[in-house]
């Protein structure tokens, strides 16, 4: 471990302690007594408020009510953290109470002038494509809290100009192309559902203890979603269309890239139109479709789309 990396780790290690001695550092970092003494001197120069207690059982202490000493970032770490913050700009809402601009300001205050110059130059040449939605998801923090506390909640959900109430235990929050989704089980029907978070009009925490732990809910999510009448499907696509699958697919689907490139999975009765719409994204890259009933629905969708454009 390089000295800079060791000092950075020491700052985090010692920040949670009131006292330590040389052997703590020697054992943890496998260093000699003289190296440990030099490292303590370096930490003091970095601003860590260390004091020594002399005597037979001498030790070092760290002043209470101190601020966390500045963390030393390598340039690669600076680039990675800055890139991560750029991704947040794609979202109007986050599950955290923060302003991306304020976060960026605090981060830049931790950097040297040279590091600042380098990340500003990086921003000029690094293009990060973002799809920003105008929709605000107001209850992401409530949903995250309910997941972590393993509690249920009642939500009001707007769709197609109608509002409906659901009693849900959420298990996951996910983001895709600037849009947030919350996944969980509707407790009344034991049905697995995915809700678009900007359509959630209100969240009311439930009083009764939720029936599932997080781990159990995540483990059972696919099982819950798949009904006993589910229909299996196989869609062969051209190999070059694999990127379309990786960009967007669903938990009920897998991709087999053996001699043929085949999407396999299942859908529940009533989801045929949804599946047909999904297949339309592959255009002429679709080689074959099973079952025949799904193929007919896809053909019908294609004919309706053709009819629409012929009328234009």
C-alpha cells in the first residue's frame, strides 16, 4: 500500500476512535515503529488533531468535537466521484435530501486547484448522455424508508387519468433513463407490481408489521410475479441485436447466446400486448417467435401501426 493510500485509510480508521497507540497502527498496516511515528507526524501536518499522553501506558488521543480531516483522493478517484455526480443530474428527484449543485460545491471544496482544473477539463471532453424527465417523484425518501424499515404503506397511484389505492410492501427502487420505479408486492392480491414513482400521489405508512423481510421479498419477487397460468416464450433475434436486450429487458427475461441468440422468459395472461410492444423494438432483427399466439399479437400490432402511417 502506498503511503498516500495508507494515510487516507488511517484518517478514516482513527476518526472513529478516541485513543490509539503505536501497536494499533503497526499491527493494522504491518509497518515498523519508525514508519508509524512518521505517519502520525504526517497526519498532524494534514490537520488531524492528535495529542500524546506520556507515561508508562502512554498513548495517543484525538480531540473530541473535531471535524473529519480532509480525505486525500487520488486523481482516478476524483474522476470516478465526479462522473458519479454527473449521473445525478439526469434526475429531477432522488431518494436523498440533497441538491446536486450543493453536493458538487462541497466536493470541489475538498480538491486542490490542480485537481479542479483537471476535472473541469474532463467535463469539456467527456460527454455523458442523459435523458432528463420533467416529472418529479416526491415520495422516493418515504418509499426508501419503508423498504429499510420493512414496513408496508398505502399509496394513491395515478394512471390514465384515474387514481387508485394500493396497499404495498416495497422491495426495490430502480432508475432507468432519468425515471424512477418502485417494485413491491401488493398485499391484498399478493401480486408483484412495478410503480412509476412520479405517478404516486401520496404515501401513508402502515401501522401493522409487514409480512416479509427485505431478503425474503427480493428472493420471492420473480416467483410472486409469475402466475400459475404464465406463458413461456422464446424469441430468436440476430446476434447484433443483443445490445437492445442489454439496454432494456425485464426480470422475467434471460438471453441465451449459444449457437443462436434467444430471449427466453414468461408473461402472464393479459400481458400479450405489452410483450408485442416490447418485440416491436427489435424490428427486423427478430428471426422467430414462439408461441404462435404471441406472434399473431405482434403481427396485429405491426398491421395497426402500418395502417396508421398509411392514413397520415
